[in-house]
């Protein structure tokens, strides 16, 4: 169990080393405007949330998530998925 947690933390630290690239990928997926694109974007955002919790803070993630959502504010299906994932509150 400790080994899997260590691997998870290592993976999250690697993800955070290229966080900007992952935010851009999530944005690209959200811009697709499809259910699969939204699902992919939310999976990326969940990983980023976990990474921020490990190496930064939930507040920093929230700030970056708000910036991410600025162009996507009218994508109701995306917002519903974010609420369901516990990343956003209505």
C-alpha cells in the first residue's frame, strides 16, 4: 500500500512539472464540445486537483480552475461533470 501511494505521489509530482501542458490539453478537450471531450477534460482536472493538493494548495487549483472556466462558462454539460467530480460547486 505504501509503495502504491509512493508511485501515485511520484506520478502527481511529474504531472505538476508539466501542469501548463495538462491545462492546455484539458482546454482543448473542453473546446471539442462533446461528451467524450468533457469526460477527458474532467479526468485531467481531477489529476491536476490531486497534484495541486500534493505540491501546492487547493486554493491555487481553484484559482487556476476559475481561469480555465472563463471561456467555458456556458458549457453546462462540462460544469455538471465538474460538480459531480467535486471540483466545482454551483
